[in-house]
């Protein structure tokens, strides 16, 4: 990192060890903040990690936001349901590339394992509750069944309701295209030069003890109003032990990789800004 900062300085200058460290942090942090500053839908932070056992240093991107992502007009607007469903589906298909976030199917799978031993239909869930939890017929009546949970989804959460691109207004269609193009650009990055690449094995090497955290991401696309109980249930471990809040981790075996890291950071921010623009778009009613 010191060589990278030295290469950016307009002229050579002598520093003490303490002042050099301070200068390195100042230059690096300023460069990072300049890139991250436009993002408002989530709070991100950067951590430089020291490698052990001959591992090179690494840089991690982490998310400090917690809870439901603000969906803006998609959740609370008055646009036609097919438009809202198309935007919601696009976010669900792409955001996980850069953010630690889970969607409805992830929540359903967690609840299925938590309550119904992996069953996904009502009859299987009932049999599981009887066989493994010893519930009586009266107690079964008080239990949430898979069909009831699915029925609580607003229409805009259901992918089958999404409009085809040709049926969308031009502005919304363009916003979705920008999101998908930015997502494709981010996906094309090689994993070893990608600030947003998440690798559990690498993370465990650099952050001892993080395996004690919940595997659940801190962010969700699931609306809290409709699924408060389920979200509280699956988030309990994370609230106690911490969530898996890392967006990506990238080891830097050579000083040249720092510029690659910054380039990938910018690509990820461009993608998140496209998502931010989509959430804020709020198309007018036809």
C-alpha cells in the first residue's frame, strides 16, 4: 500500500514511520470515499486486512446496513403491478453479486428447515410438525403453513407477474437495461481482481472467528410488514452473534493489484448506483 501511495504523490517526501502510516491511510481513505460517496441505499465500509502465514494483505468491502432494503416505489408506489414486479425481480436477480442480501426464496427455505424440516407443501409440513414436534390437531391449527406464507406475498413480489420489457415504459425499460448492463460488467471481472468477490474460505483465513457469525446476510429484499415474524425468527442468531456482512474480499499479492481493486470497486459502485436509480425512478401511471 505504501508503494501505491508513493506512486501517486507529486514529489518525493521523507516521512517518519508514524506519519507515513497516517499519510497512507489518508490517501487510501480519500480515494475510497470519493468512489463510495454517491451510494445512499446502503452504508459500505472498507477494511484493509493483514495477512498471516505468508498470506498477502487483503481488502474487504463490508455492509453496515441492516434490515430491509428501501424498495421505494416498488413497494409503496401506485405504478401497475407488472412494472413493480419487473423491477423487484431484477433487483432479486442481480443485487447478490455485490451485496450481502437475501430474498423471499431464501427466507422460505430457512423457515422450511426451521419449522417444517425442509417440507415445502402443507401436507408435508403437517406431517413433520406431528412426527418431529409432537403437535396435536388443535396445535396444528395455530401453525403457519407454506401456502399461507406464500399467500402473504404482495403481487409485485411474484416473478410471474412481471411485465415483459416491451410492455414497460421507456424510462423504466432503460433503467432496467442499465442495471443489467452494469451487473454483466461486474460479473465479467476475474475473481482474483474483484473487490466484490465473496469467498468464504479466503474470509476465514483473514478474519478468525467470523465463522461464529450467522451465515445470514444483514440485508433483505423481503418486506418486513408482511413477514415480520419470519424475519425475526431467522435473524435471531445474527442479532446475537453478528451477520455475514462482507460483500467481498480481495487478497493483494502485488502492488499492481491495488489499481485493479479500485477499478473493480468503481464497477461495483456503478452497478449499485444503477440499482439506486431504479429504486428512485417511480414511473408515472399510464
